[in-house]
């Protein structure tokens, strides 16, 4: 399905929003012309605030990189978002998530045996996205694993990537030509 709205460039942004466009470009290291940022920029101030959250979460050391990517994968799979899935699964593998876990999540197959540092968070994330709640037992196990700040950020990561997935899906953002992951079976 073709993209539903054109990508806008800095020249097309109203003068009063050029500073926001420039700050987003600085945060992302490139203009917001691909991915969900290319949609969010249609509301420049909202896009800027969203990118500031992304910048904070990416720079926080409350969670290891593989756990951040795990949150993104849980969010992407729960929304059947090809774009977010490709990015998060690729980076998740690089950060140390097993190929067996990535493949099982993609296919919605039973999960392999999980390392102790991943299992409580996988269960937390999957329960949260499937029921919008988390049982006390699952909550406590995840809290014990990463602490209060870590669990707050893990939950926020899931919400952030679900927001991006909603935009990617609604505006039909194409999966990159150079994708590295198999497409989600949806």
C-alpha cells in the first residue's frame, strides 16, 4: 500500500516551526524524512517533544540495550508494525537477543528458554500489551529484575514504540528497502 501522505522537507515547514524541525534533525542525526518521524513532523511541536523522549530513553542507562530493544520488539509485534519490527529486531540481535527469541516472537510461536535477565521482562511486556494490565506476580518479577526506574522506562519504551507503530501503520510507512528481518506474518 502506498504511503498516504507525502514527506515534507524543511522548506515546506512553516517558518515558526523551522527551529523544531532543526532540533529534530539534530536529535536524530538526519532530517525527519524517513520512518515515523516523517509523519510526526506534520505536527512539529509534537514531533519535537516525542523526539526528546526518544533521546532521553536512548541515552538512559537504566536498562541494557538488549532490554530496550526487547521493549521495542514487543511493541512492534503487538501492533503488527513491519517498520518498527525491522528496526528493533535487527538492533535486538546486535545487542544480544537470541535469534530463537526474535524468530519466535515474529512468528508468534512458543518462546524458547529465556535467560534470567530477559524472561521477567518478556512476560511483563507480553502480558501488558495483550491485556493492558499486569498481574502482581509478573509485575514483581520484572520489578525485581530491573528496579523501579528500569521498569518505568521499560513500560514507557513499549508505549513509545506503540505510538510510533500506530503512526507507521496508519500512514503506511514502507519497510526500508534494505530491511534485514523477515516480514511479520500478518
